[in-house]
C-alpha cells in the first residue's frame, strides 16, 4: 500500500510514519511523492540551515521513497496540491521563543517551539523569557488566525482563561465568552468568509485577560483535555490552542528554574 499524507499504510515502518501525517484534510487521499519531500526539505533548510532530524521533511522523504520503490509514484512526481500551493515553513516570534509551523498544500503538518537566544544570566532573565497563557493564545491567533473558531477552540480558550485567572466564572465580554459566541455564530453560518476567525478573537489576548500567568505542564494538559473533549474526532488541532499551550509549557520547563 502507498504511504499517504493521512498515514494509511501497512507494516511497522509505515505505522511509525503515520503518526506524523494526521488530520491533513484534503491531502488525506494523496500518496506522498518525491518532489513533495524535496520541497519540504528545501523549505526546512532555508529556515534551519539543515533538514531537521525526525522532522516532517525526513518523514516525507521516507514515505516518498517507500511509494517510489513500490512503483506508486514517479521519481519526479509531485502531488497536485503541493504543486499548486507548495510547502511552507513559517516563523512566528513570541517572547523568548519562535513558533515554527510547517505546512503542506496549505494545510498544517506540524508545529513546534524553538527557544530564542538568551543574553545575560540568572533566573531573572529566564523568568522574563517564560511564556504566559495570554502570549500562547496570541501565538495561536497569529499562526492559525484564518481558521474559523469552532466549539473545540472555544472550549480550549475557556480552559485557558480559567487557568489564567484562577476562576471558573466566565468573564463577561472576555476571551472565553467571545470565543463561545464566535463558535455558535460559525456553526450557523455556511460561508467561510462570513465566519469569525481565531485571530479575531485572540488578537491582544494577553491584554484582554484580567490576569495572566506562566504556562505550566498542568495548564497545557487541562487545555488539551478541553479541546479534545469538544472535538468530534477526539483530537487536537495541530496549530490550535492546545498545541500552542503544550509548546509553551515545554519551553517554560527549560527556561524557568
């Protein structure tokens, strides 16, 4: 069987690759081709100076090699979606770090955080570089801002606000209330251009929260659980609120003593 962007394939090696290619929507029925992998390798090299070990480009190369040897794709073949829309490795700067988002054919493949260089020493500098819940929410708006708000987003934002404020009471007119209104509006709206986007809700999130705090592993787990419970597929969005919180918590464990 071919290795697809959705990860459908047989065998141990294919199962290892499968975990890297989930939830890619329109790409789900497209076998990964050699030129797809080459384009992602070039994009990663431009940003990082080299292909990332164990990253999306490496996984795509393994999948493309498998498909070519099986005679399912040609050596210079590229997927139609990748040919027309390309691949992208984008960077979003946040305090103390940058978020790297890798996309294929316009759909997010993966996302991770890379710490920013820290000048100086001591715990004060480290604490200043820690990412707060509000900053993580703002990062979500910048990296996934054009995606319409859905119920899983609203639940994740509500969980994030609760952890930032320390109160389970929804703040009237706050982020959680705005996100829930947006999700309700979008569910009743057919045209995407008329739907409320994540960035509409999350811009200046840190300033809109009545209180804020540094993201911890427990915060990330709570937000992830809320997002998954309210998603019909019981999964999180690869560039959504939970993903940003998990990335922020991971970075904070490195910079906060």
